[in-house]
């Protein structure tokens, strides 16, 4: 008899894992995801990525979208009635309270090499810190934040130009395979305690985290790679910098000075190092080629971008 799985997840990272489970021998008995939220300028009520996938595929799986789990007797009752053998959690967006953790074995697929980067933004944090490797950890869940015993680890080498969207895509595929491997071998896995002396945490990202300056080219580029999907990187003037490439990281320059104007990019100096920038976007305007932007602003070689 196949094991019964309750899945909890919200963004496309979770959807990729969910798809792998649907195509496996395991029985999906229900999906918990975040409530639909207003999106865009018109604030259109939009379902989470994973719910939209279920609707598009006409999947006959019950979907639950409680505003909160803690203190929610109805949600706890619903989960008990589903009678899962395992609760698989991937970027759900809520912490599971003890009364739910006690219903079945709860396994989280966390996109870092725990105990490094417990918390909300592990993929972005690994890019911000210029790590050579990141990965996914399957772990038993307990009341603490990403503090449970480790069941499995899978590594990913971060390439020099890898941005957050590409990292998410690769890690979601790794997480999907690791989920099946963990479930298939669960009875024979000996959980490993996390080393508390190596713990680090990462926060939920806010829009203001995308603010940058032209002090250090390497650090600006790392921030761009981490935040290129959201919130992007922007100057104090709210000018957004897009399609950035690290040119070099040793030269000494005036901050924001245009050092070169090429066919499809400009080179901008930082106090240390320089960057190639292909696209710029002024506040409330469409993104445009950096060459066209500086022409429109009458910015010549040697002038400062602010």
C-alpha cells in the first residue's frame, strides 16, 4: 500500500517538488498552500503558483488555504482527517505548530546546506556571500526554525554568473529528486543532529534591500545576482540597474563615472572595480538599453550616473 503524502508549499520551487511526487508511487492526499493574494497594479486576486498548476492540470486533489495554522483547530482537524503518513513541506510560508507536527512525520526541503542559512532567503544569501556551493537539505521538522535533524543533503556548485532565478530552478530539481530519495529510504536513514556552532540565519527580503551604490563593483554584482528577480537593485534616485556584469574588481574610480560607451553596454566605475551595464530603468518608466538612456540624459564619457 502506497504511503499517503500531504504536501505544503507555495511558489514554483514547491511546484517542481510537487510534480515529482505526483509522478511517483506515493499518494497525494491534499495540498496546503497560502491564500490567494492581490497582484500587480490592478491588484488582481491571484492564486499561488502551486495552486494554479493544480487548476491548469485539473488535478483532483483537495486544496486548503488557511490564513494561519497556529491556533487553527479547523486546519488541524482537516489534516487529521486526511490521515497522512508524511507531511512534506517546501517553501510553504508558515511555521508548523506542534499540534500539526505531531500528526505525522514532517519533512522539510530547505534550499541550503543546513545548518547554514536557516530562515526565509537561503538562496539569495548564498549568492550575496559569493559561496562556491549551495544545496538542498531534507530534514525532520520540529518547533524550531529549520533546526531539525538532517535526513539528506545534495550539493549545487554555484557558477560565477549564476543569478537567483537559475539557482532556484536548479535547486528545485535537486529538491524534487531528494524528496523521493528521502521517502524511498526513510526507514533506513539515521537522522543527523545539526551542528549548532555552525548555525547562521537569513531574513525575509524587503524592497529596500535592493538599494545599492557604486562603492564596490564585486559587492554590487553579488547583490544584483541575489536580487535580480525581486526587488532588483537600484540607486538612491530609484534608477534600476539591470543586465549587469562584473567587468573587473581592482581599479580605483570615481563612483558612478561612465568609463566606456560600447555598442550595447556601458562600463561604469565604482570606487573599487567596474561594471558592464546593459539596461537601465528610470522610476515609473520602461527598461531601456543603457546607451539610449545615457543619450537621453545627455550623459557623455566621464559623466556620473546618479
